């Protein structure tokens, strides 16, 4: 079969169960595509061909025995931020260029236990700091829709791999938009779950109070399948929440949109820098949802102006603390011939971390320093609470809130935006992490340059099933999610 990569997760699951093809055939098919097409996209940091084939054989045996998990034998790619035992985990950093974790992240362990086949690890901005994946020390990844454009970030490798059909699904992480924005730039569906829904154990920490893993895929249905595997309480993550997990696939229904009250924040559609095409596509998608029975309600989110400054204080503060463990002594990069301990610390960190990571460590350390702690960090925490309250107030009157996922479509590689310009591009995604809410991106069309545009829907806590159902129903009535980049049409 030459078109196995066109099948949805449900179709793959059925095909494997009824032995129309084996997991080995499917895995070989993807490995061949990666070998032929990924040199142009550069989404993979590490391809684990040998291990993948062994996992495929094990899945085939389980499938034959008749008691395999629904996803057994289906390949996936992991963002290179999830620790994988025996396989390099770089987090896109020279600091971890040779790091091999002695254990699996819980997300990875759960995927393995379900019989999913790991194709490899995919590229990302260094320590998940960035919006283009260009901050990776390994080099930039291309957007499958236009190879001279970025796939977004920080989970750009995950997005590019799925959009080029080099993996049917991928894991990503989202601290301030890193699942939703690359999903938007690459025409995919990506879900950022409620904080605490997916275990952070073994996921290299950026900003611990904001980090959350989630699925990236072609459709809401595919995301639901992966959520069923990765969601759940984990005793190894103290912020993981012990609450029953939905069956996200069984919960998908065709009636989520009728009577749904969608809040449209006034402030969001007046943001300077909101691209006219993005605005138009998002408004068209909302019109479509209205035609399907949704009720659009104008709302106020008065804290909008505070999102970027608040996030860019709290995230670097937490990062400066989390990244202090990389000291050149215990693990990670170590400089050559240090003259003394101080020199070892200094040079290992200066040589091991890239420019953006160093910038954030500096900002974060400054904000946490004794004289400034109250003025910056404590103040930001107070504003964070106000942002959360703004959302909770809005949810008294609406079921979900609509926004673009990003003010623009994908940037050109090397566009070299200033840090401030880059940070302002995160305006629509940051508040969701500050409040700990779930949100989803769905593809809703293209701009004048044929680059994908995404709609973001933000839900109340634990509304993952609802968000997936809304997008699922939208996708049953539209075909944006079925569009393929030209490079994905190439055969290996
Ligand atoms: N672009 C944002 C940042 O650079 C968000 C990144 C993320 O979600 N990991 O921090």
C-alpha cells in the first residue's frame, strides 16, 4: 500500500485489527517516508528505526493474540523534551546534546504500554523557549506548507512531522502556546489540556506552573485517541490531578455545537498586528459554527494587555530556577579545561545555552532577586490571578471562548524578529497557561500565500471532551483538516 499515511487513527486501528496491514508494514512505510522526505523538512532530531521495528513486531504479536490496545502498532513521534530511556533527549539544546535519560517520561511510558511505536524524537526550540523552532541548536525545521517558512514553536518538529505525513500523531508541550501555535502554522489540530491532566514527569521543565503536554494530529478525533493514552493522574507528578479521565473518543459527539455559547472577546479582535486574512478566516469559521447552531456572544476580557508582560516575567523566573540544574557538573555539557569551579560553571552555561535561553535566565534571575522580587515576581503572580478571574467571570455567561491561535500565519525562516516582536506574537495563547485552562487549535483555511490559519477555542477547566467534540463536529462539516501540503503528497 502506498497511501497508509493518509489513514486516520481510527482507520489505522481498524486496519491493524483486521490484519489489512501489519504494524511492521506501517512502520516501514513511515520510516521510508522519513528517509526520503525529512531531509527537506528536518523535523526529526533522532530516528529510532531499529527500536521502532522491534516495537512494531511486538505490537503485531499482541494484535494477533487479540488483546491489543486500540492504538497498538500505530507509530508516533515524541517532542524531544520527553525523556526516553536509551534514546537521546536533547530539548533542542547543546547542553543536552549527548543526554540519554535513564528513564521514560510518563507520557512515553504510557504510549509504550499502549503499544504505540516510537518513530523518533522531533525538533523544538531550545528548552521550549520560542515560537519558531529556530532556537533549536540542531537547526531550523521547515513548515511543510512552505519550506522557507517556520513551522512555529516550540513544538515545531511535532507539527512539521505530522503535516508532512512523517508521523500520524505526535506529542507536544505547551507552556505559552507551543502546541496551539505550531498546530495553527501547520494546519493541524492540537490540544493543550487543563493543567494537571497530563503528567509532567520526565518532561524537561521550562516553567513548571505552566507546562502541559498534549496531542498534535490531523483531526480532533485523532487527538482524542492520543489523549486517551496520555491523560491521567500520575503519582510521580505532584501537580497531576487525581480526577477521573474521560473516554475522549467515546465522548466525541455530533451535537456539541447546537446551542453552544461562544464568547468573542472584543479586545482580541482589535489587537494591533492581527493579520487581515487571519481575522477573516477566523470570523468565517465562527460564522460556520453559528450556522451549525452556535450562539456568538460578545464578551470582555479586560486583562488582555497584561498577558504578554505577565507571562514573560513568570515563565523566565521559573525557567531560571529550573535551568540552574545544568551546571556542567552532574550532567549535560561541560566546557573544556576549566581553571576552577567558577570557570566551569560559567563557561559550561555560556557555551551550553543558546542566546534566547540565556536572555530568559537573565530576566528571570533579575525578577527573582532580593530587591526586585516583590516589584516584579509577586506583582506578576497577582496579575496572573486577575487574568484567571477574568476568564472565570466570562465562563459564567459562555461555554467556550474563541480567538485566533496566533495573530499571523507562519513567519519566514530567518525573519529575525526582535524578542519583543516575537513575544507579542504569543498574545492569544499565553493567558490559557497562566489560568491553567484547556484550549484547542483547529485549521480553518489559508491566507493569501496559502499558509494555514487556525481558530483557537478556550474551554473551562476539564472541558477537553467538549473542545474535542466541537472541533470534531466542525470537521465533519468542513474539510480544512483534510488538506495536505504538497510535500505530504510525495510518495517515498
Ligand atoms: N512562545 C512561548 C515562549 O517562548 C511559548 C513557548 C511554549 O509554550 N513552550 O515562551
